[in-house]
């Protein structure tokens, strides 16, 4: 099953992300302590491959992976990806707010 997840998640790109999530979830049903599957789920939700960018869920899955296996490199990468995405989202909101403020002040001038 791990080979199937790697092939679908790692080489077929965005259209197969939902299928990858299904494989990760199946792996966790069979072995709830499979940290690498949690890391894979985190990655799916961090980079919007699942069709629904969910950074809170991504961070939750990454932290679960690390709780199960603290030395899992992929878990640390997944957590960094989720946190970076969260920071980028905050910066994007800040930029939009500044743009709107600038537009309003320019319109008043």
C-alpha cells in the first residue's frame, strides 16, 4: 500500500490527490500508529492538493505524525510546510488590507 500512496501522491500530481488521501486514510485505519500516513495527509492539506486548503488540519496531522515518531523527517517537513503556509496566508491578508486602505485613500484624494 505504501508504494501505491507514493506513486499516486508523488508522481501523478494534483488530480490524484483525493485518491492519495483515501490511501493515507486506509493506511491509518489499518495501522493508526503509521506516522508517515499522517505526514502525507498534512502535505495534502498544506498545499491545497486536496481541493480544500486546510492549514489547521495540516498542522494537526503533522503534529500527530511527530507525536507518534518524533524523529520522522517527513513529519518535520510537513509541519514546516503547514506553518509556512499559515504565515503566507497571514501575509496575504495583510497585503490585501493594505491594498484596500491605499485604494480608499487614493479614491479620496
